[in-house]
C-alpha cells in the first residue's frame, strides 16, 4: 500500500504467469479468431494452443520465468517475458497459497481468489473487445456527467486554517469553549488581548533600527511618523462613507489601544529619559507599563528589583488591534486591514524611512497568502502532464508501426485525467470540501495512475497477432486482473486509512486521492481497454496491408515504407522481445551486486544509512509552521524572520482558570491555590515576575483597607468597590446570580518557547502541573489551538503507520504464502519509514499534517518493493542464493526502476514550487522512492543471499 494516508502502491508483481490451459471465451466462436480480424488460419497454432508436450519440447533454451500460481520457475513458450518498448510498471501478485520449489514438495494451490477473478475479468475483456465503442462512449458520458461537478470547484479557495490544519476535537478547543462560556470581553471599552479566547483582527509592524539601538530620539521620531500614517489610513466604501482607524480600533476606556506602550509614553513625554527605561515593567508616573513582547533585540544593564535597566533595543513591535465582534463591525475591520496591506508599500516609499527597516503582517495575511499558493501550482500541473505523456510515449514506443503503442500510452494518460475529472466532480457534487492540499493529488495520480496502463500494454504485447481482438483482450484482462485489483485495493485501503486522522485537510486529501484511484481502476478496464481494442484492430489492418503483395502498377510502396519507420521491415508475429534493461540486471548489475566485495560494501552502506536515519529521527521538528502556508516570496516571510531574530524571548500570555466554585475567602483554599500557582510559576517556561491574578491584588487591597478577607460576606461585599479601581478584573471573575464565584482566572507569562519542541514541552508541562493541583485548574491561550498539533501529529502518524503496516502484514500473509516474505516486508517497511523520517530532518522537513500523509505512503512502496523481490527470490528454482538474487533482479529490477521513475516524474515539478506544502510533498516522495527502490534493488537481495540457508530450511 502506500499513502494513502496513507500511501500509494506503485511497483507491481511481474507479469509473468504460470502456463495454464486457455480458458474458453464466453462467445461461441472463442476457439477460433475472426477471419476479418486475423486472416486465414493456415499458420501453426499459437503456443497457448499447442499440446503440453509440444510446449515442453519447444521451450528448451527459453529464459525461465516466475510462475505465480505455483511459486515455481517455469520454462514455457507461452509464458510471458518482458517486452521491449513497454513499461512493466507492476508485476502480478502471487496467487494465494502458492507453493515453491525450494523444498521439492508440491505447492499447495489455494487460488480461490485468483481463478474466479481471472475468469470474471476474462469475460469482461471479451465484452469490451466485442463492443469497444460502447464502453468508450459510456466512459466519456460518465466523465461528462460527473465532470459537471467541477462547477462547484471554488475559483478562490477560502480555507479556515484552524479547521483544516489543527486537530479535530483537540483539548484546546474544548478549553476555548469553556472560556467562551464563562468569561466575556469588550473590544469597544476595555480591550485586553490576553483575555481574548479567539484570534482578533490586527495589523502588526516590526520596526528594526539601522543603528545599534532604537532608543534614540531621531529613530523614535521616524517610528512615530510611521505610526501616525497608519492611524490616519481610511477606506472609502462604495457609498462614499469612510472607514477610519478610530472607528474600527479596539479601545480601552474610549481610546484606541496604543500600538506600543513605550512609543505611546514617549509621544506623551518626548523628554522621556530613554537611558532609564526598565524592563520588562516600566513605571511611569506610578503606572506600570508591560514591555514584554513589545521590544526586541534587547541588551540589559544592572538589575533594579525584579526589573533590569534597558541599555539597548534593536526592534519595536507596533500592534494595531481592531474590533472583532461578529457582524458588520468585523467586516469593516477586515476592509481596513486589506486597505492597510495595499498601502503598506506606499507608506514605506512616501515616508522615505532612513533609520529603520519595517516588515508587516496582519491577521488576514496567512489566509490570503495561503489561498494565493494554490494558483502558483496550476502551471506546474500542466508541465507534469506533459512530462508524464512524454514518459509514457517513450516507454511504449516500438520500432514498427504495428506494435507501436505510443498513441495508446498517450490515451492511457488521458484516461487517468478522465478519472481525476470524474472523481473530483463526484466529490464536489456530494459536498466534500476542496482544500488546497488536495492540489497535490493530481501530481500523484499522474505518476501512479498510469501504472495499470503499462501493465495492460505489456500484457497485450505478449498476445499473438494471430488471435482475434476479443480473445486477446480477454487474455490480457485475465492475466492482469489479480495484479491490478489487489494493488488497487491496497492503495485505496491505504488512503482511506487516512480518514482516521484528526486533521480535516488530511482526511479530504485521502478521500479525493483514494476515490480517484478507484476511478482509475474502473476506467482502465473500460475506457482504456476499449481504446486498446480499437488499436488492436488497427494492428490487424496495418499488418494485412503491409503483407499484401504489390503489383507493378501499385504506387504505395513509399507509403508502406514510411509506415514501417524507423525500421523498414515487418514485425515477427511470434517474436517475444526482452528489454535490454532486463539483460543489464541479469548480466551486469546482478553479478556485480552479489560479489563478495559488493556485499560487504552494501552492508556497510546500510549500517551508515540506518545510523544516520535513527539520529535524524530525534532531530525532526514537529508541527506545521504557519509561515510555511505562504509562498517563499510572500511579504510575511521577512516578517517571521525578524520576529524570530528579535521577539522570541516571550511567548503567549496563558490563562490560569479555576474551573469550579471555590471558597476564595477560605484561607486554606487560597493557600492551596497559591501552591498550584507557584508550581506553575516555577516552570522553566514561565516568568514568575509577570504573573497577574486578581485574587492576589484583592487580598492586598482588603488588607490595605483593614478588612477581613477571610469573612465571606466581607469578601463578597468588597468586590464591587475593588473592581471599580481595577476594571479589567471584571472580565476575570464570573459571579453567578446567587453571588457565588463559579470561575475565575489569572495570567502567567511564558518565555523561551521559540521552537516547536519548546512549545510542545511548555504545553505539556503546564497542563500536567494544572492537573495535579488540588484545585481544579485549566490553562489556556488562543495559541494552544495550534500548539496541540505538536502532540497530535506524532500520535496520528504513529497510529496510521501502525494500522497501515498491520494491514500490509496481513495482506502479505494472505497473498504471499511465504512467512519469510512477510518478515522481509515488515523489515523493509520499518527500515524505509525510519530512513524517510530521519532524512526529513536533514532536508528541513518537519513532521506535520502534510508530511504525515507521505509517511504512510512509505508503507505502500516499501511493501511493493520488498514483497516482490523477496517472493521472486524464494520462488526461484536456482540452486544458490546469488543465482536466486540475480534471477529476481532480472525479472523485477527494471519494473521496479520504472515504477520509481514514473512516480518521481509525476511529482518532480513540485520541487520548483514556491510553496512549502508542495515542495514537502516532492521531497518526501523522492525519499520514499529512492529508499524504497534501494531496499528492493540492493539491500534486500543482498540480505536474502545471507539468509538463503534459512530460506532453504523453511521451504
């Protein structure tokens, strides 16, 4: 299987099958070809119809081929061999219950699945060959019908990033619902960003000084001018009304919230002594100002109590908070933000800023930039389609006009495109959202969907030109039925495994891709099969015309000659070609790989590979960095770079919520609460000097007023007066109608959470400390909605990998009745996943919802590569391990190589994409194919030679 959210199975079982008695077609004339299609039957019978003893006698000197039905190597004239000019994309899977020759015992034949499936598809092939135009037109009508669903494809994809890229039903979302149900805020009167439970509308400017510090009058003057220009921005509506910043800004006691507290203090008093600023709290006229997170690139002097003297500051953050209430006010705020984005470049130019550099960002930026990335990938899809068509044509080109399948190959790519149109149309019809990550699917389908076409063309090339079209297509269908059906089922099953994940974007990707693979399967046996039958009729007509003797008065010899280009000769109707690459694997690569020196080198390379991979696994960063949702040339990239450089000391301000009714006037209850709060403050990720808690202030207030804080009535009666002096605390205390405090909250300041690992550890540490408190506590910040992914993505990845790996192990046991093969499949899956995960770190790819999809793909490709080569090895009748390995590579080396190549071609264009989500898809798919092919072509053949004696003892 493969990614299919697991994975995509690509490599296939070899198209070499056991010699079987030909099955009679359903038609009455199935035993003889049509006179019109095949001509007179004076020639000898094809090999498939000769007497078995004649077959044995005539097969001397033929290359051995793998018999999947019996698990043996056979020498059969009618047996199929690799064809030149056709891609052997997949090999056919072994029939269940296959026997083997290693033990010398007769094989156990349990072909309860393979035989009826082959017969059913043989009958289908007969019908398609009999009525190709009907099947072709029905497929086209179905595509046209379902394709109308594409009208629901959004021209401008609008995605809720939180909904698509954060875990479904995460803990933080439940915590948010609690906060929203128990606490209120007021953006128009007492705005406080730390008290907001959801993201708010805002614009942000980071100003970086060109000098060592911005604590200079000239630089603050320039920043002040920029601040004034921003606050003077207004939007003119269609009706002529103006939307000014003062109308949409979040306010505190009637005034817009200052963009920066230090800048506001300087504007009020331009004689402010900038050499005596304290950090993180600056006291001006007795009013404390919190500077944490507003000043960056700081250098401190001597300590002054819990503060330090601010000597230098390189950067300043200007934040313009806007009203975020639902309805018209929220829409007006967004209009102002869009106008801000449109005018940002003009503002920098008009102000001619010389002393500072500025970067900007808004609450809408991620959404807008992410939606813009979907448009950048459309030209790449056109390029990928052209490359796949060229690859298919080149692979299926033959040197004679009769057997040349370049146009059939081109139509096979069109068939895959029709499957995409039908599948996407159906999904849009039934309302499955089209998210941007689904834009990766067509690239994968192009690379994977054409594999079945290659198999069918390869099987067709092995049929006799003397047989009629219905019989040839029936034979093709019966031979490839098991291979294509089983690999499609495992592919689709793998993708649908991704529905278990808790990320909606991954779910939708897997639904779209898995369903498209089902349509590819259906169209291959209907639409493409019908076209292949029509091309078969062309073969017959062309062959008869070329063989027709010319008379002196005929003038078409030049036309015949051009028809036969580049080889001016008739094809051999009985010839079976072998691709030169198969000889390369048998005569050069196999012997070289199985030499003693090469084996030693391979083992050394594998040891280095696995050590490097394990080391890399511990270096992988977890979670999706939201900046990566935008393209590389986006304006938000320099913003995040500056923020990382200067503003990472302080993280989010976290709510500490008492979730149940508590007797706050009880001294013991307060002490327990203080112990819990102190425990949270002692965390490595918390600055204990910046805690804000109404109860501490209230106790101090009551003590200063000489009132008994331990008396319930006194405690409750004193609250109204206290809240008039500290109005913000009104939003931190939830008092019921029965005058009970049913919940309340305080705030702690986090720090040192720059990396995803730090964020994950901080969240886990705070939650665990809150959980063990005797008082029911909860910690929450709106950023936790995204932080939860750091835990969920690893959990989801492990679960999906285990489920998919277990499914693959069961499939290998059922379809490959050799326990040793199942063990090698398990080994290869584990090894490739470890390798891909480890090398992700070396290639700067994080473990997120996007890479998680690709990791499950590893399972499918690992299964394909390892299962095919190990089964071919144990089924070989060769006497030595080296010879078995060489024969396995001869049969499967080229198909494996071509399968890997076709996948890489399908996704390679994503390597030049400007967006992280598309480049990541290419990177991991490239690693999967390289490591999967390396295991199938190098590591496993060598390791199997070492364990040959074990194989022999078992079988």
